[in-house]
C-alpha cells in the first residue's frame, strides 16, 4: 500500500517591485479600431478616451484594461 502525504504551502501575490501598472483602453463603437496609447497614469488614458469622443461624438463606450507584472512568493512559516 502506498501512502500519499500532502503538504500545503502558503503563498502571496503582489506587484513585481520593478514593474508599474499600465492602463490602456479601446473604443467599443461598431467597427472602430481606435486604441489609447498605454500609460502608467490612468488619467492620461482617460483623457485620450475623452478626446476620441470629442472627435467622434457617438463613440462613448470604452474597454479599459489595467495590467501589471505579478510576483508569487512563498510565505515562510513554522516548519
């Protein structure tokens, strides 16, 4: 008979210390293929979306994305 032993190890996830979160957006109006230039400042991406709507008044809906690089670390605890 074979015994199996499970060992559970705690982990945590956080933003990699050498990375920054990036925001981006794209227009969802029909066949429009406009996309904002990705930026680490969300306000800059929002401004690009508002400028796009200013040029194309019916283009009012955008998909925004927020992306970063994550790091998973083992949480040290009692052995």
